[in-house]
C-alpha cells in the first residue's frame, strides 16, 4: 500500500472531511466552532504514530495551538452574541475573529507553530495540513472580513513566507514557508471573489500534492538528499517543473491564478501590495532555483550501490501530473478563448 492506513485512520480521515463540511455549511457561528473542534480531534490521531516521537510532539503542539485559536474564536462569538444584539460590523470583533482563523491556518504573524509541526509529520499529513486544513478557516474568514487588516496580513504573509524559506535545508520546512507565502495570495483571492479563491486553492493543492507525492516515493526530507542519491535525470526535471510552477513562473500552471490576482490588484490601484507580491515571488523562485541548480548540475556524490527504484505506476502518475503542470497554461488560454 502507498500509505500505511488502517481502519481507525480511515475513520478519522472521513471525520476530518465531514467536519470541514459541517463548518462551512453551518448557519451559526456556534455550528462553525463545533465543526472546527471535530476537525481538530480527528486530525490529531492521523498525525500521531507510536514508532516516531516527533509525531507525538507535533500532535501535542498542534492540539495546544488549535485549542488557543478555538478559545479565541469562542470568546469572540460569545462577545458578539452578548454585546451586539443587532449584529453590526465591529472593528475589534472582526479583528478577533479574523485573528483566530489566521492562527488556525498558520498565517503570519501567528505562523511560528506551522514549520515546527510540519517538521515532525509524514508527507501525507503535511499535504493535509497545507491544503485541506486551510479550507474551513478561509471560508469562515470570508464571512467576516476586515479588509484593511487583511491587506496588512496579506503583505506580512508573502514577506515572511519568502524570507523564511531562504536558509532552510529541510524540504518540509521549505514547503511550509512556501505555504505561508501562498496564503497571502489566497487571502487576496478571497478578498476579490470566492470563485477565484476556489480556482487558486485547487491549483495550489494540485501542485502541492505532486510535490508531496514525489518526495514521498523518493523518501526525501532534506535538500542534500536530492543530489546525493543517484536519481534519474527525468525525475530531477519533473521536480524542477513543479517547483517553478509552485513559484509562479509564467509558462507554467501556477502562474495563471497569480496573474488574475495581479490584474485585479492593479485595476484597484493597489500598486504597493502588487509590488510586494511580485518581489516576494521572485525571492521564492530564487530559493527554488537554487535547489534545482544544485540538484541537476552538482555531481556531488554518486552512491553506485544505492539506487532508488520507483514503481512504474507511481512514476507514470507523477509524469502525467507534471505534464498537466506544463500544459496547464495553454489549456487555460484555450478555455478562456
């Protein structure tokens, strides 16, 4: 089997999915909170692994952080019910609710737990935390937006996500800072429209799934492993394509939703935010290209007795998805014609 999943894990995995549906379809804040709590309690058993102490530490840290965010959210909605009978928009209350949602999804400036927890997880759990676990907080955030506060957080996310990833040697931490950077773009997209957010989220999830799956089948966790082992050149080329697509380089699929967001921001005369977004994308591309440069060009060490054998069905799956990443821009152009 690809992932070591028993019946208990499957049970908690389905609860994780249904708890998100409970939260986003609830017609009261209390219903949203209940969904968030079920989500938290179903994800912790998925993180935990008896054979690895790092996963136990990660699950405990995750529980503490999410509990604090939930308490903050519960306090905010209780305050809203008690003090604001006519439910008018209150500046302080909207910041409280927005902050608790940002802490839930690991957004800056509440991001400090995010890379540390991802460091102790398997690639499958990393994928869930970077994609599925962002759906509920994002949609709850869109219900009660504070635009000025959100603009500040968007810029903070892109800056911290870009600068934080520069000195990282762990691929999991690198992907977590990339996720924080993309969170800034996601917030910009949800400020524009929910449809654009859905488009961005699906494309981002698709690219992250290819990266996590590829690193899983290679059993790679650190940058130096990418060029120490005798890996096939085609695999290195696929990693290159997906990294550049994730960074948002124009011919690839990842550029398309970013292009739409930039167009909107410029049309709304948000030149400073657009400038920061583009500059930080250049920094993320810099550290992606640095990894790929060392992975492809450095003849660092060839361990002739250690070859990575990848099953053909896994490899063909990664190859097919990477081709979608290349052809995505052409397909999207034909679609919009």
